[in-house]
C-alpha cells in the first residue's frame, strides 16, 4: 500500500471566498464539483487543500482525505484492526472508490483511490 497524497478538508459555506484568498498564495482550482473544491499548487500538484459545504453521499463531512494506491487493501486492514468505519466502501459517480474511518482523535478520514 502506498499513500499518494494527503489533503485537508475544510468544511465551509465560503467556498468561493476561500478560492480567492488561497489564490493569493498561488493555489489554483484543480477540481470543483459544486459541493467540494480542491485547490492545488501548480508547481507541486499534490500540495492541496479542499473546501466543502458537506459531503455529497455521506452523512458526515471528512476532516481529511488520503489517496492510496489500493483502497480495497486499506479497507481490509482497517476492518481487521477494528477501526470504526463511518461510511462504507463504495464507488462514487465522480470516479473514486472510498470509505471513511474515524481516527483515534475522532477525526473522520476519507480514504480513496481513483478508479
């Protein structure tokens, strides 16, 4: 298993305002699905931050996203460890396969792979 990127998710209704503010730091819009927008560094594309109003298909909004090379393997490891799964493993219409797990501090982590 390999981690490809780690992205903080900021829950906010001020998505557009954050695009303008973080644009002053050089971040540019990499993705915008309406309910989630990701900004990235043009010189280091894995340096990212996402802003979301709420999650489209889950009842909880994740605090961070971790992209891995094999989400099914990570899901199996998490289940075997007894970690609390708060959103089931599923394929999403925007091209990712993901699940949410709660970390020891109570934060919700969105673990995903692109399909």
